[in-house]
């Protein structure tokens, strides 16, 4: 986190950090690693957002990035400005199409694949 603040984004007022629910991924971990003043200095620049504990938000983001890669970034894009323009156009089209994720893993599939997690009822 200190590298994000000091090296990668030294001029940013705030850095949004999206992460999973691991217990090591908390602001308290910075206080374990650094002196309190240093931990606070770093934390003052970070804005944490956690993925849902049992959600599929991260899966959806990975799917969208994969679609972006296949539909837009699957070629050489020579300039940063062109990249920004191309991805903005792709995102606008994707949003106007109301693109959604079509989940194919049903509750019935889950009961088979995750059988050990579902209680059985003997009748």
C-alpha cells in the first residue's frame, strides 16, 4: 500500500483499492507493519472497497475484463490516447446494450458440485 501511495500514485488525492475479504487485507494490517504515524499517512490516501464475502462481484469484473480484452484490446494499439478513445467507445456500447452476465451455474448444479455443503434430508 505504501508503494501505491508513494511510488505509483504520488500525486493522487485518493486511491481506490478494491480487494477481497481476507483478514490480512484491512487497515489494521498497516498499523501492524508501520509506525502509527506512517500507517495513518498511508491510510489517509486510500479508499477501501471490499468485494462481497460470498458474492460474485469479482467474477463479474473478471468476465468484463475478459470481454474487453477479446472485443477491444486484441490488437496492437499504438498510442495511449487511442487506447483511451477505443476503450471509452467500447464501454459506451457495452453500457447502451445493457450487457449482463449470463450465469450458467444453477442452484441444481451447485447442489451436485458442492454436495458436501448441502445437508441431505432423509425421508
